[in-house]
C-alpha cells in the first residue's frame, strides 16, 4: 500500500503479448486487481472456475464474457460490470485489439 496518489491508468501498456495483472489491494477478505488486456482471450477449452466470487468492471476498452451455463455472450463496454458467483465457469471470449482494455476485478468471499 502506498500513501501517495496513484492513477489506475498510469503505466498502462499499449501492446503486450500477455495480459498484465497488478494487485492493488489485498486483505484477508478481498483482493482488488487491475487487469490490462490487449486482444487476449481465455484459451479455447479453458474456463475460469474460482472458489471466490468476482466482481469485474471494464474501465476502458471492450470485452466479451461467456458463461458455461448460459447461451450467448455478455459484451462489456466502458462502465459495464458483472458479479460472478463462486465456481461459475466463465471465460473471456475476446478483448479489444485496437486499444487496451482496463478492468478492475474484485475477488471476495461471498
């Protein structure tokens, strides 16, 4: 934790071959992570299946999110958020390739 002002958009990489995950704050109750995606997606056949709940918001860019238990795709644009229950299998189907997608992910015990 820092006692100086910081900005979520500081040092956002413009183009990377992999996603960047930065833990901003972590306690025994939750973890807050900044994610920067530049065209990445969850590999085919893979699913996130996390023991904790996850609330995510797209601050910049766009992304597609798919859940194993429902048809179709959720398209998240700037300002859109979604709360994902524990063990709900999901994957990122795409992220914006023209500019970085900046997410905040809050992992918490529900």
